[in-house]
C-alpha cells in the first residue's frame, strides 16, 4: 500500500496528494502532525529514502533555528528532534513498498507510484 505522509497546510503536500489521487491506485494518508511518528518509523522512512536524518529536516522552521541550528547533533538526536517537533519533517513523503521519495518537487512522486 502506498502511503503519503501529509500536511494539509503545505501546498507541495497537497500537490503530492493530488498526484496520488490521479494515479487511481489505493493509498493511505498519514497526517503526521496529528499522528506523530515514532523514532522507529522515522528511521525506517529515512532508510527507504537512503538519506541521512539531517536531510529530512526543514531547516527554515523557527524551532530548528532557535533550538538546533549550529549544534553538532548525532543522527539519533536529529531523529528525536523530529519526533518531538514533527513540523521539522520535510513533506510530503511518499512510500511505496521498498521505495520512497520526498515530494519536492511533487513530480518526483510519479516515479514510484
């Protein structure tokens, strides 16, 4: 089952959702701001994305700038920061089996659905 980690207030996330709706394939919407991801779930997503945890962080968020910017954080500390502050998670993320993409630009989603 395809999953989209979605923030309805984000235009890129809404565009990603539209791509999935137009695909005609079944998918699940995970509103990660309402249903907070565990560290284990984030680790799995990061593994599928084949990136470092810091690459999933929205570095322009105020909470990042005030609490984390410039600090030498371990991967675990970065993941913990995203668990505690889900606004820091880049979006949308689409997972399809063993493939995943960050939908920035949203057109990247087409490659895995």
